[in-house]
C-alpha cells in the first residue's frame, strides 16, 4: 500500500526534523567545547562552520522537496537560494499556507548567507565572531524551523483527511 502524497511528504519532512534535532545536539556540543576559548584553531573553525552550514542546507533540502511535491516552480538563476527562502515564506493561494514564518525566514537568512561564505572562501578567512553569533542563534533558529515544519506537516495530513 502506498502512502497518500501529502502523508509521504509529511513523513519525509519529519525525517528532516529529526536530523535538525541531531544538529541541535551537535551545535550544543560545539558551544560547550568552545565556551572558554578565545579563538579556536583553523581546523576547529572549519568543523564548526560545517555544522552551521548544515542548518541551512537541511532547510533548503526540505524547501525543494516541498516545492516539487506541491508542483511549484523552483527558483533558478542568480540569487535562487534567497528566492527559495522567500518562496517558502509566502502562501500559495489555494494550495498551501506559508511554510515558514517571517521570524524563521529572517533567522534562516543569516545561515544562508553564512553557508555561502563558508562554501566560497578559504577556511582561514572564517570570522570567529560571526561563527559565535550563529552558534548562539542556532538553537532558536532550529526551534523555529522545527515548529514551522511540524505545523506544515499537520496541514499536509489534514489535506489527505479532507480528500478521503
């Protein structure tokens, strides 16, 4: 027996939510490890940067999955990552509510910009102060993202009930 499409999407999103919860633990471990250090080594900076980049990477993966499942066009061209984030912050009339709330969108945008820097610069160019700020903000960003996606999963499951 195959799952209804909305239930299958909700299940896939809940799998991502579990990954974000694991990321929360990784971030907490990194915060504890560096709480008393003035400046970590380049190796440590790169490791922390990778964990922080995973936050937006996971969100974007979920957003692409939602867009495809809801038959929405995927943004392309220059700035497509920013467009995808904005798209998920807007409802699609007659199809779905906004996937994320404005506060979540603002927080994730910080992680999107950081992920861009982390991908396109050398590790020795990473800014420890910026990383510390993101470490501090990460738990709230992940909590907001998880809450928004849980709400969206409930919406998806309700769609299947309404169609049955």
